[in-house]
């Protein structure tokens, strides 16, 4: 097995986090996959994968090597495409990640439209409310909401979102609209446990930080459930502005205390490879950036 094949096998094992799963994906036997990785580690002289009885994880050296493998394999594919005269034609599999609700509202329609235009591309969409390691989990493109840590990945800012307090207009008409965050103390609240809302809700009052500890009557694990409960008149909830933009426009929810909000959070499209990324990654990033920048809910 040559070095390029060993790289492909190693990358498949790292993405699948297992030898058997990688073997099925590659159409090889598990023994062949195991031997290929062992030969690779022996030649390099370091452990790339940490094995346990239940899973396989990248070592620190393996993480660095995987990033190089992906870049090299992508360059080889690009060279072959260019020689064949298909350099500009996206093809192959894309793996994309985004937060669950953002992915449902914005990314899924873009994936469908993109696939309509490029029939030789397939997409694996990972919609989860956690920060996914792009290298370890083989992610090509990610949507990140919030400030980005320093990294070697390329990022394009496409918009921003606010952290808003909202409630149903009927509830506000019956109980009054708060003029200061402290008025939320003791008010019925719908909280989302998955993003730490149970501890406190931060605000800015004339530039000074203040915190209000909510007293939730209902705690749910999904933002959409909290939004639905608030729309039905249970009380206040705190979410990101894009998550309720359609309900605010429809008059089902109303934003309050806007003057006390924290600064908006940036939205970035993050991708690997830069200018040397395969055509499918570059074209999807361009497609997504244009669409998200034009969306009124993200401006």
C-alpha cells in the first residue's frame, strides 16, 4: 500500500473513530485497515491513534498529521481534476456543521439549493449545539456563533445576532412590559438548560454589567421548545435574535429590554484549506457566505 493510500485509510479511521467503521466505508477488511495504520505509524515513528476497547482517538501528533493528510489528499484530487479538465466542477463529499436551530432555519435550505446546482456533490450535515473539532471529526465547513479563538482555520464573517429577551404580546399586555432587567426578578421564565441560562442573564446598564437570576417555571433542553412556550404566553425567555425573527415579524413574540442587551455576537463561516481547498469547499463557502450576508435576520 502506497503512502497516499495509507493517508486515505488513516483519515477514514480518524473520521469514523474506529477501524471497523472505516473498513466498511472504504470497502476493505478491518485487518487490512489495521495493518495500514500500523505500517504508517511504524514508518513515521510515532503513535497517531490512541486505541481503547471501545473507541479510537487521535493523539496530539495524529491531529497534526491528519490536518496535513487532508490538505495533501485534497491537493492530489485537485491536481487530478485540473488535468482532467474539471478543475472548476465541485464533486465529492462535504461535511458541514452548524448549531441545531441555525442549521434547520438557514443551512438546510442552502444545502438543498447547493445540491440542486452540483449533482456530483454529497453532503453530511452535522447539526449539534456544541463546538465540533473540525480536524478530529473531519469537518470541511462550520458555522460558528460567537467570538472565534485563534486558529489556523479560515473564517469569513457573515452577520451578527443579538441576545434578546422576549415574551408573547398577550402576556405583556396583561402583566406589563419591563423597563429594567431587575423587573424580571420573580417573573415567570422559560429557561434553556443546554446553554447555562439557569445561572444568570447578563445585561448592560449604561455600560455597567448587571446580572439577573431567573426563576424558571419551565426548563427545557431545546431552544425551540422555550420559544414555543413563550409564544403560548408562559412568560419570558432569552434566545438569539435569529431564532425568533419570524415569530417577532408575525407578532407572536415581542422583544423587550433592547436597550440593556449585550453587544451582538458575530457569525462566521469557518473552513479548512484556504485557497487550496477543493472546489466543493470553496464553492459551498462562497454560496453560503453570499446567502447569509443577504439574510435580513442576520444583519
